[in-house]
């Protein structure tokens, strides 16, 4: 084998190992998010994170976007069979492949829950991913680092009765310990405008 082939092979192995370690760290972060979120009065709406994956699209072979959903435990229950609270839905979205550095988007969603027929599953990632990405379906604006998204009429029912979403981004690398999860994620989520 040539030196170039050897180096390329080592580079691929190193890159795969870095990804595996990144995913292990993300798994630990999700466990801590649920633990600290509960201490801060939030309940996880989904046992696992939501993600997009595809067997037919190579960009879907490696997830780079993960969304965890929460509600406030103190909010009243929504009447019906779904285990929903009547208040805001909060999203913690981790994006590994954006701009110059990975980010966490903190989002407050407002929904008409009467449209919901089921709880979100892993494959429903698109419902919570789309509001800040599809200008043909949402009015998206940014002011002073706060993003707002309001659905156009054709998107409201398709996106499960979304009425509005408000979001802001922080660098993923700022989340380094349980205290930063508490202060920079959960306390900030509750401060997002309605």
C-alpha cells in the first residue's frame, strides 16, 4: 500500500471515530437534558430525540439534526387521550452542520392541540424542523437574534396546527456542564417571547 492510501485510510478511520465520540457525547447530553429539565419543571414529550434519516439519500445516513421536545409540568392537561399540556411546546434542537460551529436552537412553539391525533414520533422530525426553514410555508423573520415563524394558511394544518414559533440560537460548545444546561437552556426557554 502506498503512503497516500494509508494516510487516507487513517483519516477516514479518525473521522468515523470522531463522529462516534460526538454521538456518545450527544447521548449523554440528552440524558442530562431530561434530568435537569425535570428539575426545572419541564417534562419530556418524547422518550428519544427526533431526527431525519433516509436509506435512499446519503445525507440522511448520518443524522446531523436532533430535536427534543418538552412542556411545562405545571401547565394544565389537554382534554383527551394524548398526554399533552395546554401550554407551549419547547424544542431543544441540536444542529451539527450549520454555519461555522454546531448550534442549539431554543424554540417555543404555540399549537392548536385539537388538531393533534398522536404524540410525536422519531419520524415526525419534519414537523418541528420546518418552521424556520421553509419560506414558502412560513413567514420567517429575525430581529435582535430572535427568530419568529408564523405559518401561511396552507401550512397550518399540515404542521399539526402550529400557530407560531419563536427561537434563538446558542453555540453548542457553550453547554459544558449541568449548570449551563440549567441556565443557558431551560431557564432561557421559559424566557422566550410568546
